[in-house]
């Protein structure tokens, strides 16, 4: 398989307690993707099938044609396995039992066991357990063979296997389609076939040597637990319920699930074991909390840093979508102005209108009440969103002040390149202060070695002026220290080249954007604080300044500045425009398609990272 990339993290979602007669409802989503099992490059595209390069076999150097996959591994139903500790050999496993046998396997899947939770010396009191699987003639697992019982287990570890539903995502940074994902419906040893629900031309999405990753889909059991759950279990009348939308595009019906103390089951038919029921990427769910106690629900998984997709339902339908990122987002970020229109005939776009009944609607669930919003078309022609940088609050109680915001840029006339010294940038009258993160871009130089002699592509010392032209190591985002009105230092950044003053090197702490017609609302999110808000002032189609209206408090670190496009209206709010809606990590929205010409489609969702 290709290189495994695991950017692991967790997210905590607060749930209010309720009762059987009056549940507390919350829209939630994992905000983290499943385990990444493959990352590699596409060799060839054939209709809906992607073919991959074969690779050298590390265990057999004579074999340069090892297939990257095991046939069927991405579409089988994975088993449920349970480990038991030995009663005669403390710290070792006694056996692994099959709770459910899975199905659809063409080859025995690999078995994975958690590492020991105690011990310090390998082979003495610490040794990971190992096991292998055997298959029946029908493709189910009929035995788990404990090949090494291990040492250092104080409690029975988790055991899992390959298998289950998987999705493939394009992650190539050179593509405008980065973030598009598709369900795998079959796979051979060097290829996968993708479900193409929206009839896209995959030859236009993928290309030779495009970088992709394959990740497991979340299931009810994976996300909330199989045998042991933190949610309330019991009968359908007193257990917490999870409502998931039916799979057909734009379906408005939901199916409820609960944990009966042993397994996840369907409320409609509790005889149906539903631990392997798939939660699709980008899908949100509704949780009905019947237990009277509050709960912080914790999900763990891989943080999504690449761009993703938002699915629009077809006319007359609704869909629950998630905030797929592990950070708070604005509603206007989830539904980008690029994909909105005031023309009903543009059926692939989200319809904006002054009339709520004509416009496509968004609903947010809070305190058990759905609140409806819609876009009236303000700033609908924004072609590039504004951005700005903040530093930690310098006001009373770490509140935000005007001095803590920067929306500036400048020309770089010099970049230092001294031995073992941080880079110093020269930019006349830069106006910056300590603590800001500054983006440097467009800088190039003549490559130097550690002694700061110019070198060529062969690392050979050459005369000044003859060095290899390279991108400067100053390029990127850096925290700065101001030296004087014309110079600032990039903290912990060393030079790699002698600066070429080509007129292209610049710095910025923000971008005014383009296409704005009216002032917009600003939120300060993160940094340990809360409550700060402001207005972004627009002139000549771009944001030219930010005025703080509420300073907030507690911003001991730099917060993120989120710009609203404005123009959102709230049902029941009269004619007062509602600037924007904050969509927290781990939550979601309901999209309602009122446009009679609306088409089911997926649109790009830019990563906030």
C-alpha cells in the first residue's frame, strides 16, 4: 500500500440532557474523517475505474510488480471481533472471538490489535499481540488464529480487521477538483471502481499521477461504539436515538437507530443489527438525547485538512449536511457566493432571493427549534473573499483592539541571508507590530550553501550571480519581530539564497478581496476568547478596514478572523438582515431546496486550513 497519512485528533460535542417524553435534539457530525488506508498516485483512468501503479515488494526485492490492494478489501462488510485476556498468563491474550463474521471477503483480511497498555521492555513485559484470519467458502471469517498472545495487556484490547465501505478522495494540490470524493463499489488488486451518482466525467476530475487517498467510512459502531457506548442504551422508548437520512439523493425521510445494550439496531425493525450502517462523508445526523444528564460526546479520527464538497439536494427536497472540518465555519463559507445565484434557471446553484418562499433555505437547530435563514443576494458577486490577520488581544482582559488587527501588504526590497541568523525583511514603512503572522510570497534568490556561498544545481560553489535560482525560504507564513519602521525579522527562519530583487516579492497580513458591494460582518473565533465582533468597511469593491464593535475577552492567543458576506435573513426577523451564522465544528445544517429548477449537485468547499 501507499504511504499512510494519519493526522489524528478529537472533537468534543456538548449534548444537553432531555427525557423520554421531551428529548433534547442536536444536529451533529463527526467533523473528522475515517482512517486513511492508502495514499498514492493514479496510473490510468478508464470511465469510472482508476488504475494504480504496482510497487516493489519490500519482502521480496525480486518482485517489482506487487499489487497495491487486496481484491475486494474496500467493499466487504467487516467483522466484529472481541479479545479476551488469559487467566493463566497475566498480560497475554487468551483468544479472539468472532462476534459477527463479516461478508464479501475474497482473501483473508489483515487483523489489527491495539498495542499493550503497560510494560516497558520488548519481549520481557511488552509485546504486541498478533493474529490472522481464516475464511469460509462463502467469504465470511470463520476463525481468528492468535499467532502471538502478546504481553503487557491489563485490559482486553480493541481488535479490528480490513474491510468495510471505503471512499476515495482526490487530494492533489495542483487540481481545482481537490476534495472531490466517491464511494468505492468494487476493487481488484490494482484498481478501484467508483460510484458516480452525479454522472460526472471522472476523466475531467482525475488525471495521470493525480494524488488520491482512500479512507474508511464511518459506521454507527465505529463512531459511537459497538458493545459499549457513551450514549444512553435500552429500548426504543428510553434509549437515545440517532436519525440518519435515507441514502437516495434528496430523500426527506429518516431512519432512527438506538443501542439496545448489545448492538445498534433499527427502530423500525430491532431485529436488524445496524453496527455497520454507514454514515456518508459530508452527512450530518440528528441525535435525540433522552437521558436526563448532559454529555460531552467525543469523536476521534483524522482531521480533514483538504478541501471537500457540499451536496445540494434537488428541487422539493432537503438534506442534512455537516461542517466537515474540525474548526468553526461561517454559513457563507459552507455555501460560497460563487455557488449562489439570483436566477432560478441556474439549477446547479443555490438560489438567493428577497422572498423566503422562493429562495433556497437553510435551517439551524438550536434549543429544539429549527430557525430558517435564506440569502437575499447581498454581496452575491464576490469573486475573492477578504482575509485579515489578528494577534492575541492587547486590551483589558485580553480583549481585542484595533491594534490587534492587520489588513496590510507591502513590497519587499531586501531579504537577508546570514549564517545561522533569522531572515530580516526590508520593506519601507511596513507599519507592522510584534505578534502578527505575515505571509511572504513571490520571493526568489540564488541558492547558497551553509557557508553562504552561491551554488549550482550540483551543489558546486560558483561565482556570485551564477547561483541556481530557487524560491526563497522566506516564502510562507511566519510570526515576526519588528526591528524598526522599515525592517522585521522572521522568527526561527533561516535563509537559503541571496535575494533577487525582481519586484515580485511581497508580504501581506490580509487581502481585501473583490466584488463586495456592502459592508460585512466579522467574527473573531478561537484564541481562547469569545465575544469579539466587528464590521468590515467596503470601498471600491474590497474591504479596506475593520472596525471592532464588541471587543470580547480572553484572547490569549491569536484568533481567526471570519468574514461574513452578509445578506442572510432570518424568518421572523422582519426586514433586518442577519449578517451570518456560525456553524460550530461537529454540527450541521439542513438545506431545503425551494427552487423548482434546482438540481442535485455537489459543489466545492474550500478548506479553512
